[in-house]
C-alpha cells in the first residue's frame, strides 16, 4: 500500500487510529476527532491482508477499526499491541475473524457493534425466507428473460408459510427479532434451538398467543427443542442465527439437510461456515422443492461450485446489515468504542436492543462510555454501575 491509498483526517491529532475501510456517515469521525485522533483510512474495496494491516499499523498506533473480512489473528493483534494500541474495534457485531483470546492475552480490549443491526438483519432474513418460499428470484429472472407469456395455474408455485412452523437455530437478539417478525406477521408456531432458554421470547409469543385468542383466533405456540434434530423435521422454515464457533461449524450438513422436510426453506444470514455448502448444493440438486435463502457463504466472496446454477437457491452478497442507518450506526459504535477506551471511560452495558445504543447515535452529548467491549470482563474493565444489572446473557 502506498501513501496515496490512504485518506488522512485530522492530521494534527495526537492519537493515531488506523481504519481499514472507508465507513459511511460523519458521526464516527466526529467521535474520533473529538478524541484528538489522527484518522488514517485505507481507500479502495480490496480486502487488506494481515501483512498489509501490520505494515499499516507501523511502530505507533493507538487503535484500529477493522472489518469482518480481515484476519485479526494473534499475529496481527500482537503487532497492534506492540505498536502501543489501546484496543481493536471491529465494525461488525460478529467477531469470529478476531482472535479474542489472543487480544486478551495482550491486554487489548476488542470492541464490536451490537444493537444497531438486529432489526435490519432480521428483516433481511425475512426477505430471504419469502424470496425462497415464493420463488421471487426465479420470477424476476423469468420476467427479464421475456419468458412470461401470461398467468398460468401452475406457474412457479411456492410454499405458503402462514400458520406453518418456524424453526430458529440461535435465539439471541437477531434470531429473536426474526422470530417475532415471522410469528407476528404470519402466525407461525415457533420451535427454537439454543443452548440457553430465551424466556423473554417465550413470554412474548405466549402473550401474542393470548392476544390472538382474545380475538377469536388460534394461539401460536413456542417451544425450545432439546436437540437440533427435533427442530429440523418439525419446521417449514429453518433459519440460522447462531454465532460461528468451533462447535457450530457445519452445524447443518448432509444428515441435517436429510432430516428436513422435502419442501422446507433453509435461511442463513449469520455466517457461511455454519452450513456445509457443498452438502447444500447436493441436497438442493436432489430435492428441487427444497429451497434456500443465503446471505453468507463458507468461503466469501466465493460460492461453492454449482450453487449459482440452482433455481431453488436465492443468493445475496452478505447484505444483512446493509441499510444506511445501520451501517452508519455500526461505524459510530466502532468509533465510540475507540473514544471510550482512549478516554478511559467505563464500558456501557453488555447486552440489549436498539434502545441501549441510541444515545450513542443521536444527540449532542453521547454517553461517556465504550458501547461494547467483548472481553471487558476478562480484562476487568469497569462498567457503568447502574447498567451492570441489566445483563441478561444473550448475545
Ligand atoms: C456483522 O456485523 O457481523 C454482520 O455480519 C455484518 O453484516
């Protein structure tokens, strides 16, 4: 990388912050310049390699804001710590590309951006669910190819999800938001699989069931599956919302696909490697009435051979959080993490929804806190006292 590939904002700032991609909005830069940061932003769309990142960090760097597409390995984080940095801030909620244990060993806080992408990502999962179930992409291709010659009783028949059964794998914030949208909007019964019970979601659906009953309609139900297999054959839709870890890698492979219903819909808007993509290609080829809606891929930006040829698969390029409001919010939270740590402010609450982070996104005087540091407890970082009790244990 050469000097001309970088944009420098606030060149006289006393703290050096390296940002590996241009970010949307202005507020994030206001956080950094108000903290007296000189901000060095890599220009261009290409993904920086570990070596390029290490070169960019140089001998002195106070903080870095990076992306989920980059490898923040022990080596890269070690170089960041050696450059004297106070933290690494990821501009995403997911951080499976970050070796958090290594960062913790170096004493480096790792920031992320929860809260702002919950509803946005859940909406995208809903969009993929119906794009797959109702064959939207196939219809779009037919229209553009001039192959629509008039209404036909058997043209592109899809699956009615109304009053069906929805399965979610991972009932954290995004999974729960998706579940609420699908259950409320389409009166589906819910089965969820998660290592932790989500009592709040269960109560919400129970209350919604009571509301339906009060209006003379059949209740919806919610139950937690004890095993993934129990969910797979019970559901019309299975949507994945779990984090990528060693345990969840290839959570859905050939045996799990075989256990799903012939006309089921599989949605993945979490991380690609949760699904064995080659097995999915084989399954979709053999079962044309099975459908999948994918936002994420095992080896992004590539797709498994054969995936793009399948009519029963809808594919979009990792758009889960891609709304202007959300992406600007992610940039703001990533920068607020930097400002919070560089200013020695405490850490904001560890969990919560949109309302938790709104104070960082609007108003003249944002909280004097770092919004989300994933290894705050491991590093013994102080939290705002009044918020410590708000932790509920869901990512
Ligand atoms: C995240 O933040 O982890 C999302 O995948 C970005 O869309």
